[in-house]
C-alpha cells in the first residue's frame, strides 16, 4: 500500500484566537509585492511577510522549559523526540476526564500517544473554550512511567484548566516528554501503523512553539 501524509495541525490565520486571554496573531506585509517593484528590476517582485504572535498559537508543542526554568527549550529538543516517532492513537468519548483506563491494553513505550476526543470540531467557536476533555494526573503519571515519548491531544489543553497546579504538564514535562495541544483530524489516523512528526522552529529561549504536525501512515 502507498504511504500517506496526513496533516493534523490547524492553520494559523490573522486574528484567530487559540486560547482566551492570549492575543491573536497579526499576519501582515513587511514588504508588499507592490512595494517590492520599486526595489527590483522591472517585472520582478517579491513578498516578505511579518507575523507577531505568542508562542501558544495554533497547534503547538510544549517543551520542558515551558513549565520548568531548568528544562530544555524547543531549540534543544533532540529531533528524535519530535520526529519520526512510532505513533498510537487512542479514542476517548466518555466524558471530560481521561483516566488510565483509556490506555488499557495500549503499548505506549517509546511512542507518540495521540488522544482523539473530537473536540477539534469546535475549533474557532466559543464552545472550544468551555468544558474541554483533559487527561487526569493519574493518566499522566501512568504515561510517564510507561515510557511514552510524546503525548498529544486534540482539545484546548491537556490539563483541566480549572486545576491551576497543571499536574499533567508538570508530570510529563519534568520527565522530558513533549506535549502537543490543539491537534485536529485525528479521526483520519489508524490506531497504529503511523509515524508522527511535530517539529518546532529551532528557536532559543522558547518553551512552546507552533508545529506542522503530521503523520506518515504506512
């Protein structure tokens, strides 16, 4: 069978809100095509864009530095921790709190564990920000102890945002396990048999950054 590439990340657009309370990205021209015609030879034009945004925009990856001052930032993540990972997709539609039972019988060691809740269907609506599914602290501890390489989810936050202790971020990032939030389209993936990629720009001093997350289905 032919291999397929499946994009599981959101498009970043001017003015979109990823998380309430954080500013929307500003996408604009630094040098427009019209302006460039005054710079280059006749018939030659270029476009140079400019983006102003917070790092938590669109589909993004959390590195340990996001939570811990002594943690590795996105520029220091080894490529093997965010690219060409053996993937497993777990479907959950039994309430908000995703416990250890969601992963019963699933081999997670050394794998990217992607949790499909279907919450991405509310993207760019008010409902996306209220009542999202999340992992429990016990589930995060189990994934850490079982050796998950990366954990991703297709909802607003991998933690319950009402819990200011953020136990899931704390457990996974302290163990060096990257987190990917705001995934989309996980229903296009099989439960197993794919490779997962979520590589951020190699930018120093950042704990989070948007990614073009995708899967290679064998």
